[in-house]
C-alpha cells in the first residue's frame, strides 16, 4: 500500500472514531440520528406538539437518563416507554439524554423547520 493511502485511511478511521466519541450535543449528527427514533412521538428534536407525550428538548440530562433506565427496568409506570427503552444500552441512553438536554427551547431557540403557513 502506498504511504499516501495509509495516511488517508488513518485519517478516515480517526475521523470516524471522533464522530462516535464526541460529547452528545445538538450539533452531533451521530447523537441526533440515535435520538431521531424518539422524534416520531416526542416531536422533532424532542419538541412535542402540545406536550403529549412530554417534550424532551431542554430537559435535564440526568433526569432523562434516569427516567429511561427506570422505564427499561420497569420501575416507572408506562404504556409504551418500557418497550422503547429496552432497545438501548446505557451508553446509547447517555448519548440520547445528552442530545435532548442540549436542544435549546424557548424564545430565540432555533425552531425545527416549520411548514410555511398555507392558510
Ligand atoms: C411510540 C411513541 C414513543 C416513542 C417512539 C418514544 N416515546 Fe417516550 N413517551 C411516550 C409516551 C406515550 C410517554 C408517556 C409514558 C408512557 O405512557 O409510556 C413517554 C414518556 C417519555 C419520558 C418521560 C417524560 C416525562 O417527563 O415524564 C421520557 C424521558 C421519554 N419518553 C423518552 C423517550 C426517548 C429518549 C425515546 C427514544 C429512545 C422515546 N421516548 C421514544 C411515547 C414514545
């Protein structure tokens, strides 16, 4: 293998590792894609429409993490969150909780792409 190619491959591997190891934040695409499974019910970026189910955006990271662990362990009553929580490792839940905690809420926050008013 030519040294140039090895260098490129090394850079690629380092880049990919970096993507996974980055602290979870709203800017981290890997964290966002993991959290995206929750968007279906909890709204885009965890901003739920009308608060049902509750918005996850901007909630405390430790609260989100503990709640997910409690759902997974069956300690907290739920209709469907028991099932949702079971699919994730502790590490994944940490990334997801970090993602939602980092989403800004309230005035001045970047709103998710809203459809243009058609009426
Ligand atoms: C199929 C719809 C659905 C999906 C998908 C879903 N949730 Fe939920 N979530 C709910 C409902 C409904 C509740 C209310 C508790 C219950 O009945 O299970 C809830 C409650 C919660 C709560 C408690 C909120 C509070 O403050 O009381 C958290 C935290 C939560 N979900 C996190 C997540 C995360 C993280 C994901 C993605 C891994 C996720 N949910 C995916 C429907 C969903």
